[in-house]
C-alpha cells in the first residue's frame, strides 16, 4: 500500500471519506474527487492535510472533469495505481413518478460515470502493467425493491460492465490489472442512520486493492468473501 497512488471518487460521501481518512495514512498518494453538490465542506476539510493528498472538485459524468482528474493526478504523482469508485446516487421513487430526466441522471451517475472513469484511467494502468479498480455495488442490482427501479437497473448494468472489462483486460494478457466490485451492505450516511459505520467498509476496500498479481477479477465481494450476484461465480 505504501507504494500506491489511489484515486477515490465520491470522496465527500460516507464511504469515500472514510476510505480517504484511513488510506491516506498508508498510501504514497491519495487523490480525492468529489462533486460540489455533495457536502463540499467534507472534501475541503482534507485539503492541505498532507503533501501526498490531492483534492479535486468535479463530476464523474463530465469528460472534461474526469480528464482533469487524471491529468492532475499524473502531474502530481506521475502515475495512478488504483481507482475506488464510491460516486453515484440512490434515487428512491416509484417508476411512474420518476421523470425521464431523473432516470437519465441515475444512469449517467451510476453507469456512464463509472465507464468514463475506467475508460480514462485504464490506458495508464495498462502502460504501467498494474491496476486495481473497485466499484461500490449493491445487492439491489439483482434483488430490487420497490422504488429502486432506476438505482437497481443502473447498478445491474454497472455490474455487467465490471465483468466485461475484467474479461477484456484478461484476454489481452494484463493479468495484473484487476477489476472488481464491493457490496458494502447497509452503511450509515447523512440520509440513513441505520447500518454499519463507514469505517468498517475500508478493510474490504483495502483487501481488493491489495489482491496479488493474477488474482480474482470480474468478481463481486461482500464482507471479504466472494458473493454470487446473478450467480456469476
């Protein structure tokens, strides 16, 4: 971990900020990327804490912002080793009550933003021969509940993207670039007072970042164990 440069998106959210707090004590470089609409004070609170910590405000659905994220990371650290994507949104609304724009926003945030991040960071990981990508997943992707149609659909698509990327990368012989996802389980945040402390999720993120060369890829994890989402394992 001491040699790694890690990008954390959604860094002003509950899990993202918890990961930033812990991993900043261990990694060579930490880049925190957060949306200005999501508790900007939390992101600003990290600024200036250490020379190996870089904070950037932006939107994962914006090609310009994601390009700037990568360019600033390379300018500061010369490389990027891992991406932890905690960004996204959890709309809860009945299908017939959601507007087309609300549905589009969910897809853009939970699927297209993830795809854009991967498309932008992967060339650098392929060039260096090392990379770890971890996306935050949910069991609602396979077992949706009422008022989660947009969220569950977008996260199910993100799951398929994760598996597709892992397969393509492995086929090309890049055995040290691993793409996986983590289901954190119910976690407390500013909208939800129930569940685990976000800090409790960080060891499982660390586990996936530190997988050995040729380790599992295209897999879903829950509490440190492989999880059969859609029965893929």
